[in-house]
C-alpha cells in the first residue's frame, strides 16, 4: 500500500544515516588522496584544450546529451582539482539513497526500506560510481530514474508531478542509456502497484519519454562502448551476493557460502510466492522484486565488460539496488523466525562489507595518486614533449582498478602535464612492444607506482 509523504523522526534519522554513510566513503577517499584516473584524464584534457562544453567530446556528448552539462561543470568549471567534483558526486549519491528509501517505503515497512537503502550505501557493489569522477554521469542518471519512480509511487500525482517524472525519465536515459529497461518497466510497474490499475495518461507519457529518448540513443550510438562475445550471469550473482561484497584476503572464502545462503533464501521466497499452498508476505515479494530490478539493471550490460569489482562494477549501479532489496527481504524472512538471528545476520553482512569498502577506497585512492605521480615523473625525465615516450611495460591493474590503462588515458594525463596536446606517447598493450622500444624512449611506471607495491593486493 502507498504510504503518505509525511517525514517523521524515524525517517529523518534514516535520511541522516544514509547521508552520513555516503559521506564516509568520499571522506575516506579524500583523506587518502583523491585524484583523477582512467577516463577522467581525456575528459579533463578536452575541457582544458577545447573548452568546458566539449569536455565530453562530440561523439559521446551527442550520444549522451546529459554528459555535456555534467562534464562541463565537473571537468570544465571545477577544472584540475578533484575535490569539488567528489563532493558533488557524494551529494548525488546521498540524494539517491534518500530517494530510494522514500520509494521503497511506499511498498514495504519503513524499517525494511531503511535496511535496503542502507545496504545499497554500504555494500561495495558499485564503488566506481562513488570513487571515479567520470561515473558522475551514471550516478546522475540513477538519481533521475529513482526520482521518477518515487514520483510514480505517489498515490495522488498532480499533472506537474507527472510531467516532472517524464522529464526525469528522459534525462536519465539521455545521460546514461543503461537505465532504459528499468525506466520502461519500473515506472509503469510502480504506478500500477500504487493504484492497482494502469493509469493511462501517466503510462502513455512515460512510454513516450522513454521511447523518444531510447530512439535518440539508438540513432546516435556511441562507438566507444565495448562488447564481448558472451555474457557470464554468474558474475552478477558474485557481485551482489559473493566476492563482490566481501574483503579480499582471509575473509574471501566466505564469498561462496554467502552466495549459497542467498540463493537458498531466494528459493524459499520464490516457492512461497509460486506455490498455491503457501501464503507469501511482503518479505517474499520484496525478494522477487529485488531480483527483477537486479535483472533489468544488468540486462543492458549482458554483452559488456563486467566485473564485480573496480572499474567494471559501474555496470552494477542499478542491479546493486536490486541486490540490496533481496538482502532486505531475506532479513525479513529470517526476522519472522527469530529477530535476533536477523539482527546478527545484518551485522555480520555489514562486518564483511565495511572492510571490503575500505579496501576499495584504498585502491581507488592509490590509483589516483599514481596517475599524478607518473605524469609528473615523466615530465621530469623527458622534458621535451616532441620526443616519443613509451610508458610501460604495460598497465598496472589491481582489482580491476588502474591509474591509466590505454592511450586516451595516457595522452590526456601527459597533455595536461606538458601543457600541450602535441605529444607522442604510448602505453604498450601487446607483449614484446616494450622490449622493442629504444631505452631512451622508455619510462617504467613500476618504479613510481604505489598500486604495484600494495602488499595486500599481491597476486
């Protein structure tokens, strides 16, 4: 049933907790040393040499029009200092957490909505969208989508609220197109659950907004998107229920038992919904709704490079909400048997997630420091930018995080360091290239990289 919109003391406390949890991650990053990594560098280069409005680049900006104003602000107006950008990213993610809580309380008890929102904040399932500045377009797209769904969940929407929901749906898709499946299904499904009917005007308006936005995306496809030959859905399970949320090292063996426990609970919930002799409650339906969100969030990445950790976990930005919903539903199932056991389970899950999140923060921070240190050292050792420079022997990657990983990253970082785009710089990606490079042209990034030296990441 849809709840009212009144915020009580409990709701304000939950919102404060969600904001604090979001702030803790970015505070940890800033304290460790936040910096630019990977795609940040070529976006920053574009803003520096071609103007703020062209930070996204013509091709990507046309494919995702929402990136024009966002990148213009974060990489153009804010420029080379990452602090304002990370603060803005934290605000966007905190707002998403609070709106997610407001959305869920329309359908489940407020304590359960709070647990789901808190788990979305704490579980390290989507750290790239919190700790990598380029991903601010993903975070903004998610905030727009979540806000549209929250408007759809209002029991007595005004025409102005409907129009705002349509605008937010379009903005979400046009900023990061992976939100399209969940936008199309979610807004209609949420409105139906609230009203127990299909609201014709709102449904048609929503479909038009999503459809036109999707048509733009299809006709202006961004060639920079990489696909792979086959998808591995097991990764999705690992990301939300296994080693995507556990710390590496001594606790990593707990990942597989966690997956088994989650799958067992999901099976029980599904059986209670599907078997006529069993009566399902809110908990079971929350588990299945979470699975639906998880699948719809993952669907756009089914042919995309996907990893449960590091830069690849940006593909988990929507499915992570579904994963948190599943965990909250499972907590409810356990609480019906024994509340203390459910509390222990929640504390145990958080006890694994927090150190895992701290590990992710460390590796992202180290990558950012590496990128800046490498650029400064290259300029010091090769003061003439007209000479060819080859960084190597190859990218240094830890947990799917790197300071620089391809030519666009390296060229962007060094163009800013030298103050000119007219440089000849390479990063070998094929075996043997480094060995064939004349020694005067080489710069060994291993002697600078702290990422390469982190003992906890060895192996």
